[in-house]
C-alpha cells in the first residue's frame, strides 16, 4: 500500500513557474513508476509525465515537453514536477500516481494549479 500526498500548487501568472511535490509512504518507493496527471474543469484526466523507479528514464506529454521536468528523490520518497513557462491552459488539478508497468494503482488527492493570463 502506498499513500501519496501532493503539494506545491497555487496561483501563478502566465510565464511563471511552480514546483509540485508528491510525498509517498512506504519502504518500496523506488520500486514504483511514478506519474503526474492533470484534470482541467470539464475535461478528462490526462497524462503529463512519468519516471521510472530508478529515475533513469522519463517521458512527457507533447503539451508539456520542454517546459516541465519530472524528477524523484528516492531517499526522500518524493517525486517532483518542475513546471516552467506556464500557460493558462496548464490550469488543472494535478495528481501524482504510483504503479507498475502501465497500471497506476495508487493516486494522491490532487493539488490545484491555476495560471492567470
């Protein structure tokens, strides 16, 4: 069982930056692939980025590539999402998730990111 708690959301102007954190419980954090997803009002949840257990491989949605960076610190059981050059269309609730393969079994409660124009 893994519990995930996101933090770091807030209100920022377009062009600004935020760093989201996701703290995980458990002793096997490095066994899990971690992902960030987001859901905007009236839209379905969408994939943002993912990182392997070792942190050696990452993958991004085209919409955030070059602007967002996912990383993890296994010693701290934490995964991060550095978001730069934010756009109003990045406004959403951001969720972190943990899983194996393509299945994410554990989800956080989400943190709101609002980008004003």
